[in-house]
C-alpha cells in the first residue's frame, strides 16, 4: 500500500511540475517519454465559436465549456487562447470507423451546447473576417503568460488547427517517426487547406492559417541532427538554460514529440470543415507511421530545411493543386499525384477495415481543388464574408458524411 501511495505521489509531483512549467510559473520541465502502442491515434480539433446571427466570432466558449462539463463522455474539452475558441480531443483510437463515430458524437454534443447559449460551431482554419485586436484572452494563467511573452501575437493566434497524435512506442522511435512525418507534412497542409481569407480579405493562399504560426520563435521543424531522445533532451536543456523554452508546449514545430502521451504530434492542418474529413486525414497519418515503423532504423535521406520550407509554402498557397518536391528522390510532382501514390500503397498493407472509406474521403477532399477552392467559388458567385462563415458552420453542423 505504501509503495502504491509513493507511486501516486510521484505521478502527482510530475504532473504538478509539468503544469507549472507550461504556465511559466515554475522551472523548465520535460517529462519522461511515456510507453505507448505504435499506431494508436488521438485527434484534437480547435473549433470556432460563432454568433448565430452575424457569424462573427463570439466569446461564448466559457459558457459552452461549462455545459460540456455536465456530460459524461469518452473525449475531453478544454479552453483555448481566446474566448471564441474551444478545443476537443478524442480518446485513444485505432481505426477510421472508431474515429468517425467519436468525432460525430463530439460534433452533436458541442453543437447542442453551443445552441443553448446562442452560438454556432464551425471548422475552418481561420475565420474569414474577424479582427485579431477584438479577441479576448481566455482567463487562464497559461494564456496570460503567453500574452506577456508574445504580445499581440497571442491574439493573432486566433486560428484553428487539427492536431493528430500517433503512438510512437519508444522515445527514440518517436524521433525517427517525427523526421519521416515532417517530410509528408506539406501534403496534410494541402489536403486540409480551407482558410483562403484573412482579416476580411482574400489572402491569395488556400491556408492563410499556416502563415501565422511562423511568427513564433520556436516554429519550424525538428533539427535533422536529433536522432535519439537523449539528443532531444540535451537540445531542450540547452534552450531551457537560455530561457527560450520552459516546456514541450513552447515548441511550435510542425511535427513534435509529446512525451507525456508517448506520441508524435502532427500540427499543420486547418481544422476540417467536417468531422469525417478529420477522421480520414488522421488515419492517413497513422498508416504512414505504421509503414515507417515497419522499417526499423531507416531515416530520411534529405536534410534540406529549405526544401521543406518550399514544399510547405506551395502547399499553403495552392492547396491540393500545388506541386511537391519529393525530398527522397528530388522529383517534382503534383501534390495530388503524391497523395494518390501514398494511398494506393498504404491501402494494400493496411489492417484497418475502414481505411478504404478514409481513402474515398481523401479523394473527395481533392475534388474541384479542395476545401479552399469550394469556399472561393462561393465568394466568386457573389457570396459575402458573412455568408462564407455561415456556409462553413452549416457544413460542420450537417451530419451528412460528405458535402
């Protein structure tokens, strides 16, 4: 009994140390990498809270979160940096059907809670006409610390992303899978791109959200020379010694390790306009990681950061109609061609009975130029910015699998 109590006390001490580090109220802390099962996944969605009349952002997230507190459910809900945002996160998942079912339960539950406070919920990577200076920081010490540290960037970060966690199995394997998934990250930017407008203007990009993250000092990608968890811990300790980072959350990398979950985290996606899109994209990432996990010891051949930045830029600007330079071969090809080659190969080795449906959804996401082009077509036909926000909200709240 005393050993159990000591173990529980140690876990509590580590949790408290992590929380203090994240809020900036304690010393830098990097937790040990938790054991996990390779290929398990979790999905996080940052959702817009909208006024049901104007479809502008609406600071009702605190009220919605209080209503969600009353529900007994397998997924979790949390605040985000401003009061017009909220985050939901699934339980641990292992298949497309499981992901689609739980995300649909999230959609209906959050939609009802929002309706009760006069709000709507929407996907999308960036609200088309909100003004960053009108947003309110959520009353939580971590977010106040972010505002003190980053100034206006904290409110500018009122953008909405989807994060996918993939079980890595071991800390060293997490570093290897991070490197591989980083190479493919621009494909996910392209597939999820649905934020063509920014601050009331057509941005010229399919994903305007993708450009906001780059303003933060620790944005970018895992340095190529980091090959083991000890390498990463030494890197963390060096940066912490300079006061640059305090916790894993200070790394705004496109793909980063998440030691407390035993996962790697893909962070580049705009929040999809429908939950089923999120399920399909997460399963695509999962199948890629399972494929690389089956090739132990193999690392990417390319270390060119400039090539990655170019691929990322093209994907954000042109979406699924962009070109992509394969870092392994140096061959330039349409992004759609690269994605279809991946899906054909992965479909042949997948043990997920629903992955075929996931592939069909991803094919749908490449139709007619993808989500961003669908929204631009609405503007071209005479729709306004308010109509665009309403259209996105209606797509999210519609339970039909495809639109």
